[in-house]
C-alpha cells in the first residue's frame, strides 16, 4: 500500500490507519539504530574518562549517561600517584579505580627494607572495594603502593553510598 502510493506519487490517497504501523516501525527502527551507534563510540570523554568507562563500567552494562552521572557525584576526583606512594592509608576512605599504571601489595616487612618487594596487582585494579561493600579493609596488614606512576579515579565512599541511596 505505501510502496504503491510512493511509486504512483499518490501519497494523498493513503489511508492514515494503514500508514500508522509503517511510521511506528520506522520511528522505532531509527531509535534502535541511534542507540546502537551511541554504544559504539565513547563520546564527550577525555582519555582518562574513556579508559575508566571501558575498563571498569561498560562491561557491567553501564550506559555512558549513567557513567557520566557517577562522575558528577560529590567526593570524586582524578589522582596521579608517583611510584612508592601508599594507596591504602588507614585514614583513606576512597574507592579507587586504577586507569593507568600498576600497584602492588607489600608486607610491612617489605616497607621496612626487605628487598623481596610485593605482589603486583592486576591491571586496572580497584582498591578499597571491600571497604566500600563490607565496611572493612581487605589489606589492613599490608600496604598497597604505586609500583610506577599511576592515574586513578577516587570516590569518597561516604559520598558514593549517599549518592547511590
């Protein structure tokens, strides 16, 4: 019906009730195509934000809009730490997502001069997730330090809990 009207240039003869399903289909298809295109490209983010999104949030189903709202939460900031800086100090109540560089876990003996070093954490590690989720520290007897210069995103845990509730 629609195809014939277009071919014969008789669009004014179309019955609106016959065209409505076609127009709804076209509109829904356009919306779905737009959503698919939006999911293909990380837009309006700087390099660190894009890395954070891809490494930690996209794989868990976060949309870019949801991620942007989280970035707007009070108590969050970008931090660059130099090699050897402590990332889990006793008074540090932040949830950290490492974007660039790596960290390692060291025993207190290693910090006092033992040359054995520490265990390297996986790439794109998170630090403070046990404190965030369970209210206790995972590495209370060890120290997490930057193994090299790193960039991470830190959320104040109290602010993040308040925001998510």
